[in-house]
């Protein structure tokens, strides 16, 4: 195991698996990407033009169009701006164009369904996680520095790699999408904020293998290997480590915490045991994917507000578990935390947990249910749950993806919690 700069001759296993998936799509599927690039690109100009940001529902719609996650074909919001730049939304009927006030002159036809193959075209559009890291490092004038494990797994440093305190970050994306540059930007912002509070904290950002090229429990294996490396090779004390994960990364963070307390029994792909001399300092779960169910009321209540739809969530879990939803044979306490009984959480090796969600995301009901079980098993006083009014899924990263500063209420809660724990 060694620290090194990312080099093409030392490509990570994640890099290779994503490139293979991207190269598998046909020329016709590549042509299908053009309308999406145009629409998302148009909205990315808004911050440059100093236009007011689109309302949250529309911003989520744009991200959904890019990821294949949303309900744009059925419900593209018609925005009617008032003099203050606010907008009212209603369902566009089948005959009318949804004329959106941000930016002007952009018209989207409700019947023009996004046709992107979310597993192939999505990876074709998105740079590999490692390339995103290099691009953001160049922007910040930061020399790339990575940990490369024996099996080719890579994790990328943000901040001072010699710092005694570390955020171990697991990115979201349904296990099928790479981490975009904006997710690295978020962690640069986090480490900068902590530095402004007099705290020297670095971030180690795992570049795990993506589905469908790599299935569960490969990602858990990589996360466990990295944590062992941080503790046993880098000699960072568990009390100086906070585990963070958003969306699917939140799923992986919970899975890792479960594995530490209850070593995973996999025989086909051995998961290295993690022995901690003391509990981790904390864990931050941002819009964690704790349930593969899509029957909760929040899926219908927030269907047209959020960037995730039930059909997309099913496809992502199918790819991750290599099985067909609802995954009766492949779901377990590690990959679907909401199924675990409360006593499962009695002996978590972490001091405190923060769980955040937006009240307008489709996962909010399952997140609250999971948080309730975790509190009963682990302790009410050890679990902080923050459901933020007016926010959607993973808004901590969402705004940056279309060019807006990450200063949401949820982002502030997370950063202040990290500062308090460190």
C-alpha cells in the first residue's frame, strides 16, 4: 500500500469498471445524450449570468434529467415568475409546452422523455471519479495525492494528508454513478470551513467500484480495507475519524458500521474484519439510502419535488445487488439497514451519528423510520436527526452540481456538527 499521485498507469479498479461500462453503449445512445447536455448546460449558465436560482423543484428536475432519476416526462413544472423572481408550479397537460422562466427562451416539451440508459449513458457523460478529482485539484492548485491499496482500490486526499484528524468520505450516486467534480468541491469547502475554525482536518475520498461492473459486497470490502489502512498503516486514531456518506454513500457508511460490530459473513468475497481500539468519533449520513422500498408515502408526496423516482431507484438497486427488485433473496441487514432489528444497533463502534434529510425528498419517510430504529437500539442521545424544511435529496451536493454555492441550511447543519465533533 502506498500514497502516490494518480497516474493513468495506476488506474483504480473503479476507473477501469466505469470506462468499460461507458464504452459499451451504442452510437445511437450517445446521440440521445445531446438534448440532455443542452438543457443542463443552459441552466449551468445561470450563476455566470447572475440570474436567480431556479426553485428547488426545477433544479431537482434538471439533475433528474441528467441522471435518469426523475419524473420529467410525466411532470415538467410550468414556472410562472412573479415580480420577485419566484415561481408557481403546476402539472403541464399533454398539449402544452412547459415554458420555464429560468433561463428565458428555453422550452421543454413534456412528451420528450429522457431516454438515457442510466447505467451506460450516465457513465459516458460523467468523468470517472479519479478524473473528477484531478480536475478539482488543478482548479485549486492542489497537488493530487492518493492512497492506493493492494487490490487497486484508490482513495483521494483533500487537504493535509498528514493531518491527525480525517473525514473518511463515501460518495453517493446509486452505486452506479461516479463522483462528479462538485462532490470533491463540497469536501474542499468542508475542509476549508473547518480550517477557518482552527481545525486541521483532511478528507480521504474513496473511489469505490461501480455497479453493474461490481456488485455488493465489493464496495463494503473496499470501505473496510480503507478504514483498516487509515487505522493500521496511517496510524490515525479512531477518535480522530468521522465517517461521512451521502445517498448510496450513506448506505455504504451504515453497512461499514454494521460490519465493524457484526463482521460480514460473505464467503464469495471476504470482507476484512475491522478491529477498532476505540469507537469512531462520529458518522454523518446525508440522505442515506436505508431502504430499497418505493412504497412509502413520501414517494408519492414528493414525487414531483425530488430528483429521484421509484423506477430509477429500482434499477440502481438491481445493478448494485445483481438481483431483481424487491430483492427478497439478496437484501440483508448490511445493505438495507431498515430491515435490521433495533438490537442490531446496540453496539455500534461510533460515538455519535448525524442523519440529515430534506422534507421534500422521496426517501424521507424511510430515513425517519431508520433513524427511529437506530435511536431505540443505539441510544436516543447518540443520534441527531435533522429533517430540513424545503430541501430535497442530498441538497448538500445538489446545488453545486448546477453551479450554486453550497450554503443551504442542511449544509450549515452538517458543517457545524463536524466542527463541534472535531
